[in-house]
C-alpha cells in the first residue's frame, strides 16, 4: 500500500507584497515608490488583475485597495502622476523621504477647496483635479487630472499634507479653466477671496492680469466689485484696529479743504485736534510697475510710472506742507500686522503734540 504524499500548497493568485504599506499616504503609491519598497512590476501587475486587491488609478500610480478612491486619494494620485520625474531619470530609486510630488502642486478649484473656500465643492464632489507643473514638462492631462503649465511656479503652501498653489494663483487658474465663463461664479469666487481674508485685491488682480483673463466678460464686471469689496474689508479692519487697541476715536471718511480754497482730498480717518490723518492705499494695481517706497526711496520713479500714485503723493505732500501728518496703511498690513499698524498710528498721534500747530482746515463729510 502506497502512502499518499501531501501536496504542497498552491501559491496565492494575488501574492502579498513583501513590504507593508502602512506608510503609504491614503494607500496610493507610484510605480517608482513600489519598486523602492521591493515590489516588482510583475508583482504589481498581479495585484491589479481583475478581482485583485489593487487597481491602477492613473498611469504609473496605483490604489492599494479595491473600490473607488476617496477625494484625498484622488488628490495624492494626481500629484504622484504629475510629479513623476522625466523618463530619463526614472531609473534612480526615490529617496525614502521623497513624497513623489516633485515640483507639482494642486491649483484651481481643488486648491481653493483646500484653502477653505465655501463657494467651491469639497474634494469628494470635485470631478477634476488641476495640477500645476513647469512648462517644460512633457505631461498630458488624463482621466480626472488636468495639467496646467507655468513658466515660473509660485512657492507652494502645504495644506492637508500636499503642496498647494497660493490663493491668487489658484483663483486665476480656476477662472482660466473650463466652465469659468459664468459671471456669477467668477464674482462669487473673487468676492469670497477678499471678504474671507484669503488675499488682497491688488495681488489677486495682478495674478488675473498675468493669467491674461482680465479681458474676459465674466471677469471684467467682477473686478470693480472685487476692488470695492477690498476697500470695505480694509475699512472694517481699520475701524476694528482703532477700537481694539484703544486709539482715540477719529472723524471717519472725511474731506479736507482750506477755508475759501481748494479741496485738499479725502482721508479715511482724521484727528483734527492733532492734525493726523490715516489713508488706506486701495488703489487698483498698475501691472508691471514697482511697488512704491513710501519712505521716499523711489517715490519719484513710482510717481513717473503710476498716475494713481502720482496723484496720491501730490495730495500727501500738500497736506504735510500744511502741518498735517499723513499715515499710510495698506490692506495687507492691516490684515497681517494689525498691532504693529496700531503702534504706528499711536506714535504719530503722540508725536503730533510736539510739532508746530497745523494750518486750519475745514473738515467735511465725504
């Protein structure tokens, strides 16, 4: 009687990779990252067979579970696809700390969702992820990934563990993208950007100009509303600064005029007993012109290049010749350094008592 020899167990149809993937962000890895973890191309292909535990998400990017990807996994997959190195350098294994994103960053509506915009869908509801890459990259848009190229990339910010374009650039790309010709949608995006304090109107309009979208009908009507919204927001911060930092209450939003003489111009706040005025610089930006140095360093050059600045500087000089101290504040400084700006105004008010009395001027509502 012959004794039956036990059969050796068959190898599993979908072999388990040799390395765990607990460190994989949202269970998404590129082919290069899999190779660096000891998983061959053949093993990856076996895992992605029909009914297998993995699946291709994008060219060269794999989702390490069955079922549909969530919003974060789609986001990471888009960055891994756009951030993969050129074919000539793919043989070099990535460093263990390399996230695989390269220079790529999220832009457009997906970036705005990460920045916290309420007027765009959240990541789970977005059907497209825009990814910003250098212009020299030979990379095609595919599936849900839209490749956006730029001659010079802005410094990204890190949100939810991924590189994201600054608000101004993300907005410009969202406006330039498909479906952004709806004037109401554009107005809603730009208004929220300023009203919620995400950015200042000047920097946003400069970015829209650089993206060559300012001439679009949907954008033209929104820019005036954007600048008006920016002034209202800056005025609100100025009121709050005076109250919260215990500054004396000024006369708000007034026109100054010499008795029987010409108008001297309007100011946003004025302390008549101390002859101190505050003016907010909410001018629409002149594209390509340098920012003027209000301390006098390039005031003449700025005046020659920017008619708006020229008119402002002339008004300031007239007031200062009459003994009125003019404190210049920008919306950005009020938003980012309120306490410092309150100190600047307080110092001007304290110093006014040691100066020669100013000429008498009439104060009228503006």
